[in-house]
């Protein structure tokens, strides 16, 4: 995988990513409300690149399994229910998967990792899309994170079209 900086040199990103990621916020690496603008999103993208270099033929879902420390089965639609998100926000130390990440960090990491595959490879693996959608659903909950509804709508559109 060649080194590139898609945020300062978008022409180095995969052409399909440039086609799908039309909104400027996708290329903003300093806006906390953009997928790659938070420390979590930026770090996730560069961790994705390191993981991919070590696992060139592995599916994205394996990267999610690595991120979740073997708990991929816990990151599902039940985790995105209003009741579970409310519990996770109210009692973050008791939240599912809290031993690894707070809710925003985990969701931002999943979103940026999935979009990272698109930036680099021009696709998002089909079996990984439901996991990214769980992160999007969780972040739609009031007070969940930094992403606004328009950003989440754009991310969902890109994931669906990729």
C-alpha cells in the first residue's frame, strides 16, 4: 500500500471514494464533527492503514473483530437500541464494551475504519456494512457524540453506495 494523505491531497484517494464522498466534511481532518476530524477518527484511519499493511487479504470484518478485541458479536443492533444507548451514556463504566472504549470513540473508530477502506480501496466490504450502520444508529441518539444528522445521513449514504 502506497503512502498518501487523502485529506491534504484528495487526488491520492481512490477515485470511487472521491466520487461517493462528495461532501467537503469527508475530507476535513480538523473538524471534530467530521468522520476523520476528531482524534478518534484520524487515529482510526491510520490504524486501519497499519492493520491493512499487516493483513493485506483479510476482510474488513476481521479488522472490526480486532478493534473490538474479539467481541464483534456484541456490536449489533441491540447495542443501538434507544434503551441500550441511554444506559451506555448514563453509566459509561458499565456500558457494553466499556473496558475498551467510550461509546463515541468506539463508534467513531468503526465509522472511520469503514470509510478508510473506501478511501484506500474504493469499496467497503458488504459484510462490514451492518457493523458501520450500528455505529451510525448509536450516534443518532441525542447526546451520543459529535456527529450531526446531516453528517450521519451522508455517511450512511456513502456506506450504502460503496
